[in-house]
C-alpha cells in the first residue's frame, strides 16, 4: 500500500506497531467532541473502536472507548458487533 500521511492513518499505524498488529481498523463515531482516549480527543470523537489483527499469529482483537459511561457502553456494543462480523467472515 502507498504511504498515507493522513494523521488518522498514522494513529492506526502507530497502534499496530505498538501492539504488534499488521492490520488495524479504527471505527469512529459520527458525532461530537476520544491512544484510544488520545485518538478520540485528538480527532474530536466521543466513541472509538479499534479492530486489530496479527495475521502471522491469526489473532483478531478489539479495544473500545467512550467519553462517558453511556458512550462507553455504546462503544462496547459497536465493538462486539464489528468483532462478530469480522469473525464470521474470517472463519
């Protein structure tokens, strides 16, 4: 893939390097002013879900963040649905 200097892509790349993942997908909310918390705050997101994969190990993981207790619950639900969808496709 060609180099992409977009700050959001850079954040995903840094997450992958830090946690040993070669595939990282960051799902962001559509709304208000979210590391996962650092990412959200930097880009003005109140809900962030990161799906990551290590293809060599065959592992898929996710992390979620919500600015408040209610948004945290929303982020977790979104993460669960996204993770389940990825697992269905990869199995």
